[in-house]
C-alpha cells in the first residue's frame, strides 16, 4: 500500500508574498518632451507654453505618466512642473523619469502603505518570478518592510527557496 503524499507547503504557516499581486492597474505613458523642443534640444518658452496650452490633456485620464526628455537637452525644472500641473487633474500618477522610475515609484507607494500585521511572526517567501514588470528595487523595499515583523524571509518558490533572513 502506497503512503499518502502530504503537501507540507500547503499545511505550513508559510506565507507567500507575490509582488505581482500588487501590480497597479492603469495605462503607463512615457511623455517625452523632445518633440516639443526646437530641433529636439532647445526649449523656447513661448513656443513651449503654446504647445502646453493647445494640448489635449484629457487623453491622460487615469493614466500613469512618466515625464522625460530622451535627448541631451537641458530642460528647466519649471517645464516639468508646468506639464505636471496640466496632467494632475487627469492622471493618477506623475513622475519624472522613465517607465522604470514610474514602476519604482508605484511600488514604493504600495509598499510604504502595506499593512504588515498578516506577516507578524510568520515565515514569508517572496515570490521571485513574475509576468509583469516588477522592478528589482521593489524586492528590496518589500524585504526591508517585512524584516521587522516576519519570523523569516525567503526568496523564490516554496519548493526551491533561498533563505535570506531568520529571526
């Protein structure tokens, strides 16, 4: 007679934390101002302000926006501030930088506001694989957030985890 196979992972107190579960919904938009600069390099205030005034900002409704300039132009801070003022009534989030910076900022907000009580004195495994673009820095942020409360922290999958911390 064969022995019954018991799934010890399913019956353990192990808590799996998957950053992908917290992936914020919303369209990500990279707003590159290079096309609003003279020859892609010079910001002419009068022309820039005219473009800002004429632009349809409602197209960014509920979007997550990263403001950037992909040329080597020197863009004054006020230009990004002006764009932010116009975007603010419509977009959910605005950052200065690329789409990676946007993802980092989104996860920073999520992890900062994360309730850690469910992880108190529990062994936690931070799931490593994701299909969504979870930034590497989010793994560091969640590790630092959980370390004060978790009994232990591991990385990977329950069947092949890497131990990181044990109290």
